């Protein structure tokens, strides 16, 4: 639970769900827990049953391509390629030291950063399109969809892993630094910025592969998949955490190719 001004905000909170909260006078009252307290539009599934998620809609769900090549690698050739590659490699060491083999928490915390590049790129291309009175060639939506996809990883993994207080504090610092650094990098060289993301995604594939190995060894319990993941990736009802990691890894490979 994340108490914000008396309202519970969580990915698993259903659309228009009401709960008891105490106001300043200590009295109980019903509130609608959604953005700014405004109840969203009621949406139904194809079978007519209510859609319970308020963070995505049925038409935003899909099935991941598990046949995608996970070993593809862009060999750095130019100076910008090498700069992007070694920048990402240098960031991996402190990450490994900090999280070690806590892959569930690692995935959750890193997605708070991984969802930034698509939003920054989409925002800057959006402004560029407005300034130049020209189309974006579909790239604005592509990058914003990428950001949303990465955010959904966070909404999923927060259901199976609880961050420690200092890890929550770390998010503010890392995200603040990374957002501004990536923003400036994109202004200076969009090609460099996308190369950085491409190599970050390669590292993400490696991390999720290690995550799967730990699940297969039994070091990490293969718990049932969160309900939000089952609906978002259209997974079978009996899917497990391993199935979720598989589709997330496939998505990361797609982001790698795009960037």
C-alpha cells in the first residue's frame, strides 16, 4: 500500500474500487481510488465481464513473441557506439554489487529507470513535430509504448517483491540523475541515446536469463503469476512467475531491436 493523501494507490487496485479512509475529522468515508479521485470510464472484456485494471485497457494487451532472437548483438564500431557500450558496461558493475542475486527486486527497481528513455524520446520527438509542423513517422507512439511497456514490468514485479526503504530512496536519486542525463544526451545526439538504450536492453536480457536460471534451480520460488501480468500478456490462468519472466525478456529483446 502506498498512502498518498489518504488514498491507496497500487497497480492491483481495480477501476472505481472504493475503500474506507479516515478524513481529517477522523470520520470514515468512501473514496474512489483513481487519478485525482475521478472515476474512470467503465470498460468490459470481450466476454462482457468488467475490466478490473485502471492502469491499462484490454486493447493494450498482447502476446509476447517468444521466438525473438535473444542473442543478437550490435557490435560497436563508431565512437558513439563504443561510448554507449562502455557507459552501459560501467553501470552494470555497481548494479551487480548492490542487488547481487535478488533478481525480483532488481527487476522492479531497474524498471523505474528503464521506463524513462522511451518517455524522454517520445516527449522530445513530440515537441519537434510540433515545432516543425511535420509527422513523426510513428516514432512518438513507438517510444511512448515502449515506456508504458517498461512501466508495466514495474507494476508486475511490485506484486512479487517488496523493496527495502533504502531501495525506494535510491529510486529518487537514480531516476533524477538518469532522466536529466538522458534528456541532455538525447538533445546532443539521439543516435547515442538510442544506442545506450539498445545496450541497456542487452543487459536486461542477460539479467532476466539469470533470473530464469535461479527460478529453474529453485533458489527463487516460482510463485503464481500476478493477475495483472496474466491479463496484460494474455497468459494462461495457471501461469507462473517463470512465464512472466519469459515474456518480459522477449519484450526487452524487442526494445533492443527498436533502439
